[in-house]
């Protein structure tokens, strides 16, 4: 049986907080695509994306060492 996907901030593919890489892994897309999309969203929503990123950083748990194995 398939294990359910878990939304976690990435420890390996992080640039700032690992939020975009974690979301990209959860949705099975490339992390660069997620980062570019998040940047475009941030610019076009007058920097609301920064607030959203900070909230997600606080809410989404970081993956543990065991999750990376």
C-alpha cells in the first residue's frame, strides 16, 4: 500500500527555509518551478507572498533526519 505523502520543509534542497522545496516535493514538481512561481506570485500580489512564505515556514514542520533516508 502506498504511504501517504507528508508536507515537510526540505532540509536538503533549501535556499531559505525549505518551504518551496517541500511544497514542490509534495506536489511532485521541480523545486525551481515552485520557486519561480512563488516569486512571480510575490511580485504580482504586492509582496503578499513574503507574508505567506513566513506563515508557511512557521506552520509546516521540518523534515527530520529519518525522513531524508
